[in-house]
C-alpha cells in the first residue's frame, strides 16, 4: 500500500498537510497520527469498512473494541446515550485529555467499532495535531494504538514510520507523545465507576472528582487476566522480542541481583539489557537504558526503551520495579504485561 507521509510541527501546524490526511480519513481510509498518550491508527468510527482496515493493519483480534476520538465534547451525545452525572463530571474535568470513558452506545456506532458490545469507549484528545485531524475529517475517529498487535505502543514518529509504513494510507509524523502511556479507561456505566485500564490520570485524581472508583481486580494477576473487563487487557501486549523480567527488591539487592544475572548471561553468550532509574544507571554492567528520574518520565520513556532493546538485539531485559502509587499503577501494569508477569526476587 502506498502511504502518504506528512511531517507536521506541533508548534507550526501546516493546515495543508492536515487537510491531506483528514481527506483520507473522510474517504474511509486509515491514517496514523500522534496524540498526547501514544500514536493512534485512525479510521472513520461510523464506517464498518473503514474500521475493518484498522484491524487488518494491526493484525488485531476483532473482538477487541476501539476507542472513538472526538473533537468537541458535544459530539459524545451523538455516540452515547443515558450519560450519567459522574460521566459528565469526568468529561468536564479531564477533557480534552488522556481519559477514555465507557458509555452506553447509540445505534449509529457499528458493532465492529464496539467489538460487539453495547457500550462505546469515547475520548477527546488534547494533542493539537490530533484535534486538527479529527476536526478536519468531520467524523468521529476510531483509533487504537498504532502498533502491530502485541508490540509496545508507539510514542515517537520513528516507531510508526518503521513499523507501519505500507500498512496504512497515511502517517502523520508529529514528534513525541508526552505522556507515553495509553489513556486511563474508566467504565462509567456502572453504579461505582471502575478503571479498566490504568493510565496517567490516576485513581486518586478521579476520586477527587466523583468519589469512590474501583479498579478491575483482574488487572493485578496473570491468572485473572482472562477475566479482564476491557477485552484488550487480556491479550499479550507490549512485548519486545527480548524476554523481559522485573527484578523486585530494595535498591542495593536489585543492583547486586541484576549484575550477577548479567554475569551468568554473559557466560551463556546472551546479551542483557537493563531498564532503570537514571540515578542507578552507572551501577549496572550490561546495556543500560535509563527510564528517567521521576515516575512521569518512566511512563513517558517505557515503550521507547522496550523498542530500543530490540534495536540493540538484546536477548534478556531486566527492569527495576517501580512504585504503584499515582502513575506508577499504569507503569507497573504495562511492565508486568510486557514481562508476561515474570518477577525475580532480588
Ligand atoms: O491513549 C489511548 O487510549 C490510545 C490513543 C491512540 O488514543 N488508544 C488506545 O487504544 O490505547 P487501544 O485500542 O490500544 O486500547 C483500547 C482499550 C482496549 O483495552 C479495549 O479493550 C478497551 O480500551 N475498550 C474499548 N472499548 C471498550 C468497551 N466498550 N468496553 C470495555 N473496554 C473497552
Ligand atoms: Mg493498544
């Protein structure tokens, strides 16, 4: 497939390039564009044939529902019905931004978009390029993360260019995604809202606005994963080619353990990669990728670090464990999935 590439600077948005890409979307074709979380692979959410192309480009199971992206908050009323007060509070407080709400769908949303469910996931992104693209397309845009199914979500222009060129009709190269982790998915159709996927908007932030919020209990353990309420959470995900392990323990023990594992791997001729906090990077032997100094930085760098490991032909990756407070909940959720829940005690 011929892919039309547009390079767009977020600080000086070229309206002609936006128009070119949005036209493809309006014609029922697929376009990849940046959002504040990760790059999305978009198509007209109301057009079944267009949506089918998303699943084909990603190699994604078709029971996995898509998030519908809108330009204006008012557009949510065309897609969803029986929207309750808590949903309104969340949308008013956090939109535009990295949160997706699950609502009861109207008939206009095809089952191919909702993965056969009676609900629809809706999000209003804040990224200026994403907003221009959706506005200009004039239709709501279904967009999963723009990776081949199972791979880490793309957070940089290079990621989508390398992985998706030739698989979609258009790609907007628009720099780095600042949050770097996918949106928080919140089901607001139930009496007490439930987080189906943790993201950069945290449980605490949500509870400040609507009171008690639950977290889908199946997210915590591998065995329970098949019961996850967001269909996407039950699939293998975020996997680089390398085998990933999380090493759990205090700082000193973790460093000692990882270095002894690196020595063992060296003897076996295996190349080892390490993902750690910036402050620890000089303590390790092996190929070290620093994830940054704060949890926010770790969230923003995680997927790129996993992709870097593949670029360096790493066989085994050890990652430090991170706190599960605040955005740490989302980080550890993605890290555990990419490690297939393999944890080594230091
Ligand atoms: O940040 C994001 O959300 C990115 C950007 C592109 O917006 N999109 C994204 O989409 O991560 P995707 O398709 O990779 O993940 C959507 C998640 C999946 O886990 C899916 O199962 C869940 O949301 N989901 C979508 N619709 C749902 C529904 N009606 N009920 C429950 N879960 C739903
Ligand atoms: Mg995804």
